[in-house]
């Protein structure tokens, strides 16, 4: 088995995120929200990899990548609006990108990033700050990828 193509996997996740909404800024290098000039923004961070124990060394490793999808928006700018509404729209758009479609439905109804991975899914707690105080809404969506 060849080594995982981490670059291709991370770029595929970023492409999915970019297709979710009309993000004005995106990348794989996280920026502080105060430094982002054009919103909404999305960033993908590869945080770690876990090699699970193998019952036999001849078996290929089971690798689970952990990524974070960071979203920033100016949903809190309007004092008469509920900033959570704009943030929810962006989170829902990202979540929809990880629902299997097309060929992935035939491959066991799982998101495979175009066949790059065995499975890709959102798992864990989504951290949110709707921007009530600083007018910048933020969310961090945890993503797991089984290679």
C-alpha cells in the first residue's frame, strides 16, 4: 500500500467547502478572524492522524485523519438580526457537502472525496460563536477521514 496523499485529501476537502457557499476568502492556512478582510471565509486545518493498532503487521494501517473546518462570517454586523441565522446557513451548507452523492451512493453511501479515501464525515462537537459581542461569527467543524 502506498502512503496516503495528504495534500490531495486536504485539497479535496477545501474544494468541497469552497463549493458550499460563496466564500470570499479560503485556504489551508488558518488566519485570525481580525486579519481576514473579505467574509465569509473558510479554512481547512489538518490537525492530526491516528494509526490504529493492527492485528497483523502484514495488514495495511488504518489511518484516521482529523481536520477542522473553520468558518468566519460577518453575520453579527446587523444589530437587528440574529447572527446565529447567518452562521447556521454556512454550517448547513458545509454539512450538505459531506452527504454522499453520485458514485458515493453506490460505494456504501459514504463520502469518499472522489475515491481518495474510504470515508469522510463530520464527527464531534461543532464550536460556535455567533458574533454577538465582536460582530464576527465563527465556527469550527470537526472532520474525520478514514484512509
